[in-house]
C-alpha cells in the first residue's frame, strides 16, 4: 500500500485560504513561472519555476489517488470532472452529489479509515495525497498520515482557513525536512510524521 501524504500550499502563518476561501495568494505559484507543465486535466497547464516543475512533476508521477472533503470538492467545482492530478479522488461526505456517475470520484461516508483504505486500493503502490485541511487533521488523529509536504508561500494572510487546526494529539513530531526545494514564490518542504 502506498504512503499517505498531506500536500498543501500554505501561507507563512499557516493558512491555506483566506477568510473568503480565496486561494490566489497561496496557489499563485502554480502559474508564476517560466516552465509549462501540463496537468492531467486538458484545460489546465501549470506555469511554474524550474524547481517547482521538478516537485510538481514528481507528484504527478508518484500520486495514485487523492482524498479530500466535500467542502474542498464543492469549492473546486469538482474540478470540472477531472482533477489536475488525473487520478481517482475519494471524497469524504455524508451527502454525495449527483451528476458524477462515471467520473473519477468515489464518495465515502463511513469515516477516515474507509476513505484511506479506498484511496490506497485505488492508488496501488503509488502515494495517496491528502488535499484538504480537515481530512489532514482526521488522518493525523487516526495515525494514518505518513508525511507532510508543505508548499510554503511568503505571505501572511492574518486569518482564514488553517491547515492544522484542532489536531487532537498535538504536539506531533516530524522528521526532516527530508527535502527542501526553492521555487519562484514558494519553498517546497517535505517531512515524515514520527510514529
């Protein structure tokens, strides 16, 4: 089974979106460089720096499935039917939306263990990416998270949606960083979660 890795872009003060759920400040690095990197969604091509292209290209090759919450799914508009990673997406929700039959979305309503198990089944030997704050917290609380990849943005949002709010067993020790890569407007950091 593939490792479970939380991967998000985050402001220096710990937020993944501002108070209005806007993400331009923390996700702008996807479109702020000189290297064109096609995503798996035919409507999205990333434009990143050389360092970020290595990190993002590696993720596109190594991630086999994603997990997110219903809120993230809704805010992204279901990514138009295809996530930019081009992999199956497990969406945790008690109220599955209609209209996504045949799309690469799998709706799970019976908890984080089931969501992770489904994502690992879909990913095979590849990584499972966790792509929302609340699901990251649930994975940490359940001891299911193997690593954290932070795309650290040099901005202070001063409030908004925190990535690591209300973690039950804090402090949680991390090992690393196991990798540090500089990009244009972003520093990519990788850590292992200590068990």
